[in-house]
């Protein structure tokens, strides 16, 4: 029988680009296919893309140029539909503003299925990766880093005491967690921000004060020689990690940043979020990142 499966979710709203996903991994937790309504207010373009899915572009208003091959261009006008096959390298160009189109992807869109040839990490990529994690409803296969391929992880998250972070910022130097040397000269992190709640409640409920979540640009760290290695969950200081994280069901794979976090290098820390706690010190949520 007919049934409602969900409603549209705005997954991107940046610089005149708005994308509302009607069905897919974010809006309906379905990886079969995705349907999105895209609005482009101003002329512009996407970077070169290579897709690991088939895509149909149905132009509702305006026109779109699809650049491909050796300087070839396909013009897609209002009322027309273009098909981009899996593995095709192309670049969408928006010569005029006011463009509206429907994008249909099979299987559904995910950041790790769309290779973007861009310098650094755009706000669009950051937003999409933030939404496409297990804790936000995406069921991915493979090791539980939260993504199929850890090489495609663009954004990392680290939780820390607000006072220690502010002290490091004031000094202009790098921030190092209190157990940095004891743990093996690395900084614990995650690619799945929702896991910081469980992490905090395992390790840090006894530490008083405000805590924050740092959003980090992995590529920016790499450019200054700070490497990230994905490994099994490990202890923090002399406190062992949860046995559940080693279980066959959970099997956490965690990014370990081999260095401190620079406070004065542009592009490394892309956002800072307050972590909500109750009066007993239990971590509840990261407003703006996880559900309350």
C-alpha cells in the first residue's frame, strides 16, 4: 500500500546554492537512490567530479552546461534531462543564475561516491560529510570508521576542555591533550561526531568544567606535516577504552592525529561547538552537530 517515507531535508545552503534531498541517505535513510531539488541563485560552477553512481539531471528552470572529455560541452536546457554514467568525469557549469533542477542518483548520493577535484575542502563538502555518517542514519559497510574508505574522510572531530583550548589559543602555539605523551604522541579524534558523546561519558564525566568539540580539516593538517592514522580504539591515559568498541558489532576504527592541534594556522580548525552536559557531568549532545 502507498506510504509516506519522509520529507525533504535541506542538506546544503551555501553562497546561493541550496540542495533539498527528498529521498536518500539523509532524508529517508535509504541507499537505493536519492532525489534532490537543487537551486542555484548565481552563475558559477562545481569542481570536476567523478561519480560512483549513475545520475540524471532534470532541468526545471534555466540551463546547465556539462563539461566533459577534451573541452566538450553538453548544454541542458529547461525541460531536458541529461544522464551521467558511473565513472564519468565531468564539470557542471551554471552560466546563469536562477537555475533549478532535479538530481537523481542510483545508488543514492554519498560523499565517498562523489570525487570532487577541489583545492582543500569546500563548505559544501564539509556539510555533506557531516550529514552522511552512521549516527545520522547512513548504513555503510566495512570497518566502523563511519565511512567506506578512510582516505575519503575529510573532517575530524576532537573533544577537549574549553579552558585548555583557550589557553593554547592565547599562547599562539599548539594544543596538546593532557595524555598526549602517555598515549603515544598523538591526539584522539573521530570522523563520527556522535561518538564523542559515548567517548565523553566513558572517559571524562569526572572532569568538571565546560567542554568543546573542535571540527578539524584533515587536509590542512596533512599539508603541515601532521598525519592522521586510522587504528583500533585505544586507551586514554590509564583508562581503557570500552570493550564494546572492540566488539564485532561496533568495531570502532578511530583517527589518531600524530601531533598537536595548531591554534594559529588558518584552515585547521574549521568550527568550534559547545558540548552540552547535565548537572552530574554526563555528556548529552553537541548542539549544531548531533541531535539533542
